């Protein structure tokens, strides 16, 4: 997918209350070659009462990640839940007995097609946003970006790959026009402590 391709969108509300958007991309090509079509399908299920959710922003976050990935088509489901729900899922699937910010699951991964699921917690977002100094809605958006990056292959569990993923988070936030919070330590500290890949900008440049 490419972020600057032309696309048409179709948004609808399903009977179960989920918002669904289908983006049909047409790759802009030079010359006489035939354009290729690409599809990103995103479903958002709002299952909490902590925050008012802007589905369009969450969908844009997924699109910002998928735009530079290898996948020509993708289906991503986003479940927006509270701490109680994500705690139960964290125990069930990862055996971690505590609530968390985001869970990501790859359901299908082929050379051209990706299907995945993201679960994000608004309770965790609200608490972390207060500490960071930015809106809870932006904190939640970061969780969607973080989870989507995991879906396309980024990893922050390996120390030598953390800087790459953190830099990608910042780049996505910048593409979406989101100003970083007052407290940038979650990115700055990790970028300082890990070796940067050749050609990667410094933490000072990324956070400026």
C-alpha cells in the first residue's frame, strides 16, 4: 500500500454496532501501465464507556502503518475496551495477570494479504495520558499505531529492534498531525539506550 495513492472509501454501521470502512486504493502509476487496486478493510467495535471514540482517527492510524508495508490488502479489526476486558484477554492469551494498553494478534499473514486484530484499553489510555501530558484520545491512537506496527512485523521485545519501532511510532504520529506529549521519555530514553540502525535519524531529530 502507498499512502499517496488515490482511494475511495465506504463507511457503514453493521447490525452488531461495529463501524466498518473499506478503502479501495488505486495505485498511481506513470506511463501506460495498468493501475493496481488495493483494499484496506478496518472494523471498529466500541465496547466501553470511558472515552468517546472517533473511529475515523483510529482507522487513519491503521492506514498510516499499512501504507508503507509490504501488504497490498489487509483486514484489521479494532476492539476498544476497558481495563477489565483487556485484563481478561491478557490472562487468557498471554497468561499475564494484569490489564495492558494494547494486544495484537495476526490471524493471517501471506505475502500480499494481512489479517489481524487489535484490542486497546481506554482506561489505560486515560491514566497514561495524564502522566504523559496529552489527550487520552491521542494516547489511544498511539496504542492503535503500536499494535498495527506489530501486525506488520515490528518488534519491541528484542533490544536491538526497539529503536526502529519507536521511530516508526513517532513517524506515524507526525503523519497524522499529532503533536507529541510533554513527556517524551517513552521514546527518547529507549532511542538513547539502544544502538541506532545505519541511516536512522537521532532521537533528537525524531523528537524535535
